[in-house]
C-alpha cells in the first residue's frame, strides 16, 4: 500500500458507537479532497489504527471517549 503524505485522524464515530473512522483532509496543497475509511465490528479500533499507520505518513489518535462528529 502506497503511503499518502497527509495527516490522518483516527477516532470513534459519534453517529455509530463502536465504529472507528480514519479521515485525512488535504491541507490545501492539493485538490482539497477528503479520504475516509470506516471500520466496525470486533477489533474496529485496532483495524482503523493499522490502516492509518499503513496508509498515511502521519496520524493523530484520540482516546476512546473522544469522538468525531460528521454531519
């Protein structure tokens, strides 16, 4: 898997407790795109973190009680 030079955020999703999201937003150096992957089920947090580490150059992780809001 090719690494992308964006910073990824890993957090539990507020709209779906138990599901973990990995999100990276282009900071303006490119086309402004958003990359997102959602993991659910057993081991969702571990799989989200593994994906973020493999796919993105840098990442931010939140404690399990902090959630990402997507409206």
